C-alpha cells in the first residue's frame, strides 16, 4: 500500500493519524464509531464517520455523518463604556458572498482559530492583529458550538474593556494570511440597530452584542424593587 499523507506519513502541515479522530470515543454508550474516512485534507479536514446509534425506542441503526474539523476558536468584544462604543471589524467573507449576502463584507467581532494557543492567548493575539488593541482584563462570557450539525468547532467568547490608550497598533490583520480588515469603532446603540436592520448578520457577533445589552457592560442597572 502506498503511503497516505495525513494518515501514514505527514501531510503538508505535518499531520498524521487524521483518520483516528473519534475512533476511541466511548462517553456515550448509545454511540459506537465503526469507521472514519478522510474525504478532504486541505488546510482543514473533512471526515465521513460511520457509527451505530441506539435510538430512543431501542432500535440500533447505522448512520453516517460528515464533519468539518477546522479546530476551535475564540472571539472577543472590546467595549468602551465611557464613550459607549465597541470595536468591530469589516472584512470580505466569500462563503457569505456566495450565499446571497449582497457584497460579502461582514461586520464582525475579532476572532480566530486557537492554532495551538489557549483561548485567552488567542483572543489577545487576534485583538492585536485585527484591531491593533492591547487588551487588559478579559471576561469569559460562554462557549458555544456554532454549527453542530456539521462543524466540530467550539468557540470561546470573551469581552474586554478598552480605551483609546489601548490602541497600540493599526490592526488590519495579516496580509500574508490574506487578511484585509477594516477596524470599526461603533457606538453600541448603532451596533444593536445594525443587528436589527441586517447590517450585522454574523452569529458570534450578534451573540456578544446581545450579551452586552442584556447582561454585560451595557445592561440596564439591576432593579432594586
């Protein structure tokens, strides 16, 4: 048998054993993984997994699912309560463009893959690269699976205060990674309006803005009644 990149020998990213993911899972006794097939191993990995699943009525069936593994990520919403603003980005997103977004230019909270870092280090890195901001104390908001029907990614959500003194760079992302990011200093009320009128349609950003309005730095003062 010839050597298989990503399985027997390193692929272009130095990875092996990509077909092993999920084979040893035993946390759910109703699920038994039978086979894992690599269908694509580019920068990220697409797998087709065959498993036995015991339904609620007791019947055991065999199912297949394709999963897209791009690693986990982290996202951060920097906020300035004194000026009533949040820092966001605008960049071109081809998947949105090809799926009916008018121009593919999405307004988002700064985010990125962990790439071996812990979530806190990752959001500090992305804030510096994309926004040109050096963040201070971080608040962990929650974690969420953003598209659990097909994508394995778990996203770690954070928020952090910032001031004009924290703008230590120009931001814009890394050109060598194809990034061309505009930094937006947006009044928080305007950001909520952009969610309502469809100018902000990115899920992670909507979630952080809603949290900031309901429980976070821009939430109404708690009732004393």
